[in-house]
C-alpha cells in the first residue's frame, strides 16, 4: 500500500514538472520569448537577467514593487553617464524623502525588446556588482505582459497585444492540466498588486507582492503587535535611504485566508522573515507586509503580472 502511495505521489510530481516545461509551448502561440533569470550570488536575491544597456552587459532587476526605470548609483559610473537633477522627489519604503536625480539610457536590449532614450532615476543603492544594475518596474512588466515562472527561473515577455481573454485561456490550461491553483490579486489604482495573508493565524492583512524584495518583510509595529521575537537588528543602506531591519521567524503564513473568489488557501510553514521600519507603506498602499521573491519561488509559482494572478503548484499545503 505504501509503495502505491509513494508511486502515485512521484507520478503527480512528475506531471507537475512536465507541465511547467510545457509552459513555453503554451506561450509560443502569443509570441512570448523565454528568458532565463540568473543567480547573482547576492545577499538579497531577486529576479535578475543579463541584458545590454548602451551596448554593455548589465543586470536587469525586475521589480514589481516599483513603477518606472531606475539605476544603481554605482552603475552610473560604470556606464559613464551624466547625472541630471530633477524637480520632483521620491519616497522609499520607510517614508524617507529624497530629491530625484536621473540619467538617459540610449538603449536597453532585453531579448528582442529594444527600448530607446529611457529616463532612469538614480537610486542610492551602494553595492557595486560585476555589471551595472538597471531596475525595471511595473510599467514595463505590464506593457510586455510579463509572466514569471519561479519554478524554473524564467521570465516570458512579448511585444504582442495580449487580451484579458488570452490571459484567461493561459490560466485555464495551467489549472486544468498543469496542477496549479489560481489566486487573484487586488490591483490598486497605482497599479501595485496586493494579496491577503494571515501570519500565525492572526487577522488577515494586505501584503504588497514585490518581486524586487528578497523575502517576506513585515513592519516593525505589526511584528510587535503579533509578539514576534526579532534578532540581529541593524541599519542597512537601501534604495534612496536607510532601513532598520531585524530577523524574525514566522510559524505559518496563509495565502488567501478568506477563500476570495472561492479559491483555495495555501499554507507555508517556518518562514524566515525580515522586520523593518516600513510603516509608511500602510498609509500610501494600505499594506503591513511584503510578499517577496523567496516566497514566490518557494511556492513554485507562476506570476502573470498583467492579469494580476498567481498560480501556485498544487503540491503545497491547502486548507
């Protein structure tokens, strides 16, 4: 009996794995190109891609938690660009305000997508890497109908117009044949996307879905209200300012706890989280936490940005 159960379980895993590999075939109909995400061996992992900027190799960081295009301060020097000062300001996750500086990028090549004369805001991220780093946000990801496959570390992009019906049909194939569960996200007027979660079986709260944040991040105030113990507190240099962070452990994280749209709940156990001074995000986005790259990868999820949908591998614990 045990052998039969084990064999059946192995078969299910094989089917799920095989179907993930069929995703490129599904997307070919819509002229999607498949691009491999790379491991940059950085302390804070995120979806990076090697592309070309002004004919130079560069890392592209795909960040669903930002809007336009930005560039690391150290990368400005690497690409020998001229800075210019803008008249507007930006706020970071901690609510810190800074005056914008920018550069013009003559050309960005991402696979067969070519962008010209792109204004990029300079961030104060201090770490210099092998290649310059360009951060590309939601505007690009939605325009080119980005779909992330975190189970195999790919991003799919297309120049073609993809209709809501097309996104629906792609999702139907994933659910009906690919052993995936659908969870709809809420898209704000600002275009940012949020998801409902519960931490350690407490009341549901909204989380920002942010591929540019490494792991699950929770505001200090909310962490304290839950009685979470924080360790290794430190201040780090982050984009456009500083963050005060600490390590925290979460026993359980439930995705979609209210079964919105009658969709299943998904539970993740033993989450290594970060507590940070991101309280201002509750004011301008209405969120108390950030669901990041590690959690999306752990769930072997497929993230359809334009459709605001996440498909989670059915092998995860359902409630």
